């Protein structure tokens, strides 16, 4: 993803933060889209954005629930 694409994603995506995150800013925000999931640092919203396919994200979150 280019920096221009990431900047557009940061402005248009519906980002959300866990309701369980504390006010210490040590958390990430997630944006679930049709074919991808974006992840960014709450403290640096204009910094890098990780982009995963929905299949990758599902696999990741499923593995967390199994442990």
C-alpha cells in the first residue's frame, strides 16, 4: 500500500478501538472493510497502517480465541 493510499484509508475508514483498552494509549485501532482489515497505532494515526485480507484477519483472531 502506498503512503497516499494509506492516508486515504486513514481518512475514510471507520476506525474503532476496543472498549476494553485503558486510557494509557497502548492500543491499536481496527477498520474492517469489505475485503481487508486495517490496523494502526492509536498514538500515531498518520503513521503506518497494516493491511490484512479478511481471511488473514479471521485466521489471526481465531488463533487468539483458541489459546
